[in-house]
C-alpha cells in the first residue's frame, strides 16, 4: 500500500514489471533497478528535450517533470509521463509527428 | 493446492461475430479431454447443449462435464464471475482448474474483456492473458467485415483465427476471405474449423511456442506490398531489423505511441533482440493494454533479428517505421526490408 495516498497495490507498468518467472524485467535487484531508472530518465529526456521539458528522478520512487516555464508535476511511472507532459505542454506529444521525428533523427546523427 | 494451480491462470478469450461459430467451436473443445483442467465461462447453457455430457450440476450457474471441465454461465459482471470461480477454487469447492476460457458475446469489443483481467486489482494478481481466438464465418464473414467495425477488431486482435462453415461456402469465397484475414492480421495462425483437426491444446496454449508459431505464418503470409494495401482501413506493418534494440528507449517510444494512438493500434506483437539480453523478449499489446514482456527460452529459428507486427487503423505504416527507428536509435544502415525474409 502507498503510505502517502493509501492506494492498495501500485499499478505495475510493463516497462517495470515485477520480477517473476518468464517475465522480462530489469526490476531484479537494487543496483539494476537504480541503473534502469537512470537510463529511463536519460531516454525520456532525449524525447522531452524536443519539447523543452525535463524529467528528473525523485527519491528513487517517482519522477519530477518540469516545463521550460517552470511548471512541474510528479509522475509515478511511464504510464503517467505522457499524460502529464501533455498537460504541462497544452498540446499532444505525438511520436508520429513528422517534425518530432525529424528532430529525433537529427539528434541521432 | 499450490502445486496444482499455476501462479497466474491464463485466460483465453473466444470471440467472433454473431453466428460465426463460437458455440460450435466450444462444443468441440469442451468434449476434448485436454480441457479436463479448464473452467469455461459461457453466455448460456441452453445454446451449447451440454445435457448429454453433464457429470454434476454444482449450482444453477455452474456444471461439471464428464471431461472434468467446469462450465459456468456469466450472470452480471464478468469480473465477479471470474472472482467467484477463483474463490471457490481457493476454498477447494472446485477442482484446481489451470486455465480459464471465456466466450464473449458476438457484438463484444474484445478490449474491455482483456482490460478487465489486466486491470482488476484482484484478478491481475491471479490471472494473466492467454490467447484471443476469433471465429470467422466463411459464408457471412466478408459482409460482416464490411459492415461491422467490431468484427474487424475481433480479427485484428486475434492470436488464432478459426475460419468456420467452409463446407457451406465456395472454395473461392473461402480463399478470398482467407486473404483478407491475412491482410488484417498477418501474424495469427489461421485454422479451418471444418477441415482441420483442431488441437485444443495448441489453440489454447499461450506459452513461448505461441510466438514461434506466428512467425512462419508471417513470412509466408506477407508480400512486400501487403502493408500498403487497404483492408478495412486497417493496415499491418511487419518490421525487421538486425541490430539489437535499446529496451529503455523502446519502452519510452511504445508507451508514448500507445498513449497517443492506443485506440488505433489494435495489435502490436514483437520478438525483440534486446541489447545485453541473451535470449529474445516477446512483446504483445492490444490497444492500450501491454502484456508483461516475456523472456523466451531461446530464439525460435536461429534468426536473431528483431521482428515486429503492428496492426493499425488509419495510421501511416511508413511513419510508424520511421518513428520507431528514430526513437530507438537504429542506425540508417539497418535492414530496410519490412516483410519477413523468405
């Protein structure tokens, strides 16, 4: 149960599945979890920077999403990231947007 | 009890449009000894005609068949019916069934049923999603695909397709419909209910072998032009790439894609060569719903390329491919072939 909000049993996101037989996850031990969390922040920022937004780890338990104008929002996991980003941005974050794809292609070099 | 019951009981959904042969398929399956450790949730006892095969009537909604299969009608909420079955199993009031089969109504969109199993706070800790089996009527199937969006969706999300009533349709009509089904869903093995000897275990099984089975069908089912053909505004895109996939970047990309286009992305299936993972990872999604990624024991056929199939309504396959490559940092030198290598 979450001590802050009292919600029973957090929602398991597929990118962060609980380790169990047959399931692929990097959610195995403390070091792997920490490493994957850092990777996730870096990978998200690669996309978010195109919107002039930034994601940071918050105490290893959540993330803080910030916009260029200083608006911030706490997000639990990737399931909520894009919803929050669109709220702060006021427009859709679409990975099929050709302008965004072109930016990502340029960043990729 | 712990030994007899798997940690997560797989749930198979049998769907298909009204009159497409779901009940007939169930009648065949229910008599199969393979289903002796299976619980089946059906719409009505009356339709399925179980009287000759009853072993015991447990109560007004539940019976046990001679094969050992538990058969139960759905009254009210589906989640309540599944929880009731689970509760009785845990209390020892029912035999420890190892899988659950649900028959959907003909007009049902399969997504809410799958979503119930994955999202319900109790069910998601005891049940996991198995296969979606879709029956398509060889006589009326083409007309239903034209007129009924639910029918197209039922085909698109299927893991197994069963073409029924082929004895009542002309060979040309059945072949035309087969081609159309292959265009909508190139990944799902297609069986003929009349001619094929349906192996209940293979039909219901959603283990690692399931991924192996859909790939050969892909290779032979797709031609280079298939992904640009319009089929009910639904297009299938098959991608393959040689270089390993960055799992974290892929997760960011697919989550973003499903957040924005989950309603249009009817099905995503893939077997990925993940960087720093020895064995392949299978990814399955139905609209917004992504199954926990599965770590397969070995590559199915020695081909270590990542392969993905997207079945989307109204989305440009070329953009999906370009976006995937840009976000996942796949170098430009990657294999550009979209179809499977023959």
